[in-house]
C-alpha cells in the first residue's frame, strides 16, 4: 500500500478481531513512528506496549473512569463492566509518551514530534492491514493510567493507541476540501 492509500483508508477503528498482533509488526510500526522530523534531535518519545496484565489493569481503570459520570448504582456497574470488556478485547495497546522539557519552546517542539510519531504509527499500521484508535484526554491525564503505562517523572502520556485487525471499517467521514482550508499568498 502506498502512502496516499494509507492516508485515504486510515480510520479510527472501534472494534477489532481477536487476532493477535505479532511483536514483529509492532516493532516495525514503532520503527516507522520514530522516523519523524524532530527539531534539535531530542527524540522525546517513548512507547510502552501493554502486556496482558497492564492491558487488563488499564481496561479496569478505563471502565471506572467512563462510569464515573453515571449516577451511582447498577448503571455505573454496567458501564464499568462493558467498557472493561471492550477495552480488554483490544489485541494491542501502545502508550505514546513524551519527555517534558523545562524550556517551553523545546517542550512544544517535542510534543509536535510525538504527535507526528503517533500519526506515522497509525499510517504504518494501516499499511500493514491493521487498524488503530487513538485515545487521548481524560484517560491520558489520569495518574493511575500513567502509573499503569509506566510513565516516569518528567514524562507526559500523550496517547494510547489501540491496535489490531479491524472487525469492521467505518465509511470515511466527510471532510472540507483542501481549497476551503488553503490560502495561496503572493
């Protein structure tokens, strides 16, 4: 698959098959991730591939976080269990972490590099016939999740990338045209 086809066919996958992702494919995908432009060559990224125990602990914590907005009682327990099983069923999960530099300019450049690495990771997975779903937000800010993925002092958890063979691939979502988002300056 060429790069433009990977870009055109990449989707956020919600459900994966039970097929395991071989370690060699994960290593290849991470190798593609770290080939991004990186100002000052700080190489701020680190990736943690969650094994069975870490994936189960993360799934349990994600269930608790998702259920936290539900009213107390049976509904909360149902949400917690549903999210746990959905998350535990993901064949592979990769945490993308970034070094937190004390210089704000370097910190911003490093975050940009890590996000480019996550994009490369996602496109490389697509090129290998795999799918990804990138999780950010509350789950990456949770200190228990950070502990589960082995975040070290001075690191920021940027994303959790779910990886596997897609059980279904959604249709593309409409996007505005490049012309509507491009200004040509003279």
